[in-house]
């Protein structure tokens, strides 16, 4: 049962990551230095993107733990 829940959490984490990767586009900020002519481009994602990525990472870790967790055998005396 643990293994099935772990596989479900891993699949959910991967699908969530792929879905938000398609939905969110970064804010692009371009800055041009007029003295040197060098343009600096920086990308910034909204806070909800990072929160969902952290939650997906946690689901991935918990799912991996559940898949590889050993079943404890009970010893009856």
C-alpha cells in the first residue's frame, strides 16, 4: 500500500511540475547599459510558481521515501 501511494505522489509531483512549467511565463526585465552597450536580461517567476515547485519537491521526496521504505515485520512472542 505504501508503494502505491508513493508512486501516486511521484506521478502527481511530476505532472504538477510539467503543468506549471507550461502555465507560468517569467517576467522579463531588460536593462541596457548605454556606456558599454551591454544588455542584461533577467527572468523572474511569480511567488506562486516557487511555492508550487517547493510543494512538488516535497511530494516527490515523500513519494520516493514511501516507494523505497522497508516494511517492518512484527515479532510476536
